[in-house]
C-alpha cells in the first residue's frame, strides 16, 4: 500500500496501532520509510541524540555501532548479553561464536 501524505500515514498508523500523535523520533522514522530513505541511518541519528530504543535486528554492524547493550538470542532464549565489545569481540557462548563466524 502506498501512502500519499504524512496525514494519511498518521491516520493509518493511528487506526492500526493506536497512535494519536507521534513522539519526537517516531515521526522521523515514519517519514524516512515513506520517503524511501535510510531507516537505519535515521535510527542511528536518534540514538546519538539520546533516544532510548529496543531494537530487534539481524543487522550486526548497526547493532555494534548503535547499541550500548546487546542481547543475542537463539530459539527464544537469551544465549549471551553484554556490551557490543563483549558480545562481538569476545563472545563466550559457542552458539554466539558460531553465528558471528558465519557473518564475518
């Protein structure tokens, strides 16, 4: 579905997700999606600006650059958690090491 205007996007999101208004940052993400811009780039800007986010991603470079805490899960179970440096540079779990070995 193509959304023609921000007003239409707001209406659809309000109906679907119960958003009556956007918080700072949420509107920037919606605009990025609608305009076909780099959503991860917008999220990086928001994180650097101090916005707290919980993000689920397979984009390991993004997670490493933006996160101050990383949780690696497999099968719905937390396998490892720590700072990006701990998880990406010094993983303790064999499952984490195996996963990171396949993406490096």
